[in-house]
C-alpha cells in the first residue's frame, strides 16, 4: 500500500516537472455511486437477495446440524446399516449446502450475475461520463480516488505499452 503511494507520488511529481505535462484529474466513484438513486436501489435489491439466499442456506445448515447431533446421540443404539444410512443422508445434505452456497455466492453464482445485471449498467454510465469529460477537457489521465490506483481513462498517444513489449522481445 505504501509502495503504491510512493509510486503515485513519483508519477505525479514527474508529470509536474515535465514541460509537456498532461492535465490529469481524479474521480471518487464510491461517492458518485452512493449519490445515484438507481445505484442505491440496485444495491438494496442485491442486499435483499443475498439475505434471502443466506436464510435459505442457514435453514439447510440448521437441518444438517440437527441430523449430525441426532446421529451422534443415537449412534450407540443404531445398527451399522442405520448409521451408514444416516451418514449418507448427512453427506447428501452437506453437499446440498455446499452446492447452494456455490450457486448463490460462488464466483459464477447468482449474486455475481445479479450484480452484473443491476449494477454494471450504472458503472458503465459512470465510466462513459468520465471518458466524455476527460476527452472534452483533454485530460491525459483520470484516476479513481476511491481505490488504490486505477486509471479510468488514458490518452492513447501516451500509452507506451507497445514500446515496452518491443523492448522485452528485443532482450
């Protein structure tokens, strides 16, 4: 974190002393999003969905815990076949809980899909507005204040990525 701040300071210092220094700006996307009613509404919907899905998972988990406790309490009274049958049932419920957690909250789960559906269009609007303003005001770069160091817009003529790749390939 400290290294990123030092790099950012050095970058900004070099921009400041460069005779052809570019204009730059920053935005606080967190502030912008918090002040958009449609974003707050989308976030509330996501939070409600997440709470409902978590309740569903919690109910299954309570059932699973109940069955585990019941088996442990009755284990001495049960035959080997009944123990195996209950263990199979417990394993099936445990798998169901894991699958439901993954389905709802996993990397490709329902929460991510709903976030893309509800929040992504709003974030795209913010990004497009930043780009529009940056082009109009001729900013060389626009940084996001609410994160570590994200460049939201850049002027392609100052992109040295191809030169870096060429130098690496020539080594």
